[in-house]
C-alpha cells in the first residue's frame, strides 16, 4: 500500500496549480538558503509558519518531521561551537565556545526549519503522481520523472518483500546477533531481496508492454494556471523581495 504522510487538504494552498506551488516553494527555499541576517531569517521562518497554518496540516505529523530534522541539527550545535574558529563567546569546562560557531548553528537552524516548513506546506500535500506530471510540465527530463514515479510506486512493494523475508527468517529461528552467522544471513537476505526485485521488475515491464506502454504516462487531470495562482505567485515574489531587503538592510522609510 502506498502511504503518504501528508494528504490533500481543502485549503487555499492545495487549490493552487502543482507546478506553481513547486516553483514558489523552490524560489522561496533558494532565497532563504542564502540569508544570513537574523532579522531576515526570523521573517522567513514566520512566513513559513504562516504558510503551514494556511495549509492545515496535521501538527503531530509535522512535529515528527521537525524532530527528525532538528535532531540532526542538534549535532551541529554540539560540534560547530567547539570546532569553528573565532573568538570565544564563553568557556565550558575550559573549552572555548566559538561565537562564530554559535551564530552559524543558529543560522542553519532557522534556514532548515523555514525551508522544511515551506515544503511541507506547499509540496508535501501534492499526490506523488500529480507531482511527477507537474515536474514534467516544468520541463524536467521525462525519463527522470518516470524513474521517480516508478521508484516511488514500487519502493513499497520492495518493502513488503523485505518484511516477508524477515518473517520467514524469524519463523526459522533467526535471531540477529553480532556474529558471522548473522552477517551471512543478512547478506543472503539482501541478495534475495535484489533477486525478487529484479524478477518483479521483469514482470511489471512485460505487463506494461502488454498494456501498450510506449514510454509515456498520461494523466486525466488537467492543469491550468488561474488568477489565484498568479496572485499567489505575486505574493510569494513580494515576500522574497521583502526578505532580500531585510538581508541587505534596506530601510523601509
């Protein structure tokens, strides 16, 4: 079964054209990635939170994604202040805590969370098949799009095969340990997984040929850019310009 953590919601963002949402999120993420001033970074995070609120996503699911990302960022908070060169902000058990390292860690935290929230709000709710067709409309190479679609479709089939092999091994009394038998068993399991995946790929290819597949997928859904799409793109452009002005320190008055 294909599982999508974020589903389409009846919100303003989910009514936008998928291609427009991809362009808007990508442009915003690129702009946020180059920001350095904390005023601009804070504004970028606030805008991302507003977009997330408009999208109406499940807070618990979003929190799990944030915890996963910030767990990795926490590692940088440990390493960068201790290793990054620069003046010491303070000393921790005679270890100098670099001021530049702390600043860099804070910048990475704000950037990462802003970009993640924007993608969760605008890209994650798009069904994967629709996302593929939207990428094709944006002139992404067709073979790359189809490879992405097929990989997403059958990665869950491979996962099911993996669980079948694990259950078969457990029924036969397999208990993983740090010994040569465990390593050999895991190696055989991975090998069998590749063999089954290869056989399944052959059957899928033959089935697609029998159904007249000629190297292209077709979608019954029509994509049209409406006024609300243009207006939303304009608002996003204004937001990016505002962030740029904050970054450069341009005064509003």
